[in-house]
């Protein structure tokens, strides 16, 4: 099986480049979602990607202003409860907004502005879900990272275990 390496831009370079695009255009909402996608996969000579699986990580805009600090155990507990209440709702809205229906698994961060979508392969993401980003804009999404994801087979079902 072919090993993947990150190609193209490093994460820092991609963030700086996208930050420049956002700075030039005004706001995060002005940038089409397809322009917020950063790929970390390798294509073969034939133009296909040999990937056991794919992880698409959506970095959401953090619109929080916490009422509680982290000075004491009680404040930390209140902050966690506050974060859970906010991110459970905000991340679910981003999932619905993107409408990635071909993912085999979706994980919404409950304490951070991150949503992960898992796909069996590169083509299943590119065929419908990536194509659905064309023309869409969102002020809730900062970046969408697409990367190869090493998986294992479940020994009992012989299916991909995430």
C-alpha cells in the first residue's frame, strides 16, 4: 500500500495564504467554501488518489465570549458546561449547513469549533460533497482540511473501523 505524504502547502502556509485572501475580500463569508479547502493528499500519475480513507476536518469560526474564567474548579466546571452548550449547537448547525451526505461517520466537537467527516475513499468525497461546496459561502467555516486517514479493518466485520 502506498504511503501518503503531505503535499502542496504546509498548514501554516495555507493559513497565511487563506488569511490573505480573506483580508483582501473583507470577511470570511465573502470567500466561497471551495476556496477554503486545503488538500493534504497525493495524487498518483494516473490522477487518482490511493487512499484507504479520508478525513475532512472543518475548522469553524469561534464566536464565543465566555462568561466564566478558569480561576477555580467551579469556574472551570461552569466554563465546560458553557462550552458544551454552545459547541453542541453551533457545530450541529455547521453540519447541516454543509450537508455532507456521503460521509460514513461524522464527529461534531463538543468543546471546540471542529467538525470531522470520514469517507471510505477520496472519490466518495469528491463526487458529491466537494462538488456541493461550489457556489456556497459561509461565515461559520474558516477552513476545510482534506487528508488521507489510515484506518484498520474490524476483524469481526471486515469493514473499515474509524
